[in-house]
C-alpha cells in the first residue's frame, strides 16, 4: 500500500501552501516535512535529492517524486479521487494555465516580495521598507488585478462555477498581499476580485493550510 504523500517545505511558503490547498481540496491526507530554505546554511544537503536546486516545495508519493508546484498540483488533481480541480474544456483549461502563468510571472514578486515583505515583514524585523520598491510593486499589482478582473468568468471562482488550480494558486499570494494596508483599497477597485477573495478565503482548505509565522 502506498503511503500518504509527503510535501517538503515550510509552512510560511506561498508555493508550499498552493500544494497543500490542492491536497486539502482533494481530501488527501499528507505529511509536511519541514525544510527551511532561509536557514543560515540554506537548504540541507539531504534535501537536494528531492530538489536539485534546493527550492520548495518538493513532493513524494511512494516511490514517485516531483518538484515544481504546477507539476505537483496537476498530479495531485489527476492521481487522487475528489472534486476535479482542472476544467475538461480545452479553452477553459488554457485560461486556467494562463492565469497560473500570470501569477507566477508577474503577481508573486509584486504582491509578496515588493509589497508584503517591504511593507509588513521588514518593519516587523526592525528594517526600513523600500518605498520605491513598494510603489513599483503596487503598480504591477494594479495591472495584475485589472487583468485578472478581465479574465475572470462569471461566478464565484476565477473560471466561473468551478474551483480550479488557478484559484488555489492565487489565494496564498493574496493572503500575504492583503496584510499590507495599501492592499484593501486597491483590491476594492476591482469588485469581482474582492468578491472572489471573500469566497476563496472562506474555504475550509484555506483555514487548514494557514501560514506558519
């Protein structure tokens, strides 16, 4: 019998949480194996057999191993029973992948590193925020929000009536971003995205995968 999947990473990580959300939505029991890539010595040597670049997350299901978040979440959706997290229609699946690509290429750095880390995380550590970086990040964020609002289908989720990997990919990024004081006014300018956030942040899987501090 194949043992429960293992997710390697840290509970503060956006991309680890994306994988955990997919597992929670599929109702799959799993173990989180702690790996702190920000530790003084970096990723531990033993972890490189799971991810040769020392990034998180990595994933293991029996003898099958994966790294890269998108590969892991698609495997989770297709390998386990539970509600499907990808559309069957090729155009909608392409839209889902487009949104995930947009989030990875543009939103993650702007929402998390340029806004949340600079405005919230660094001051907690007694460091001064980089206001220029915040301003630039907010500008990119506004473009991301406007684009997501344009791409969003009618319904509670980004693709309409079906919760998909696109929603689970976006949610952890927004969870950090919305801790910044500027974030709420900005997202309020896009009612469809604000309504989506209210829905996705109320999911039981969202509470079950809460960030560690």
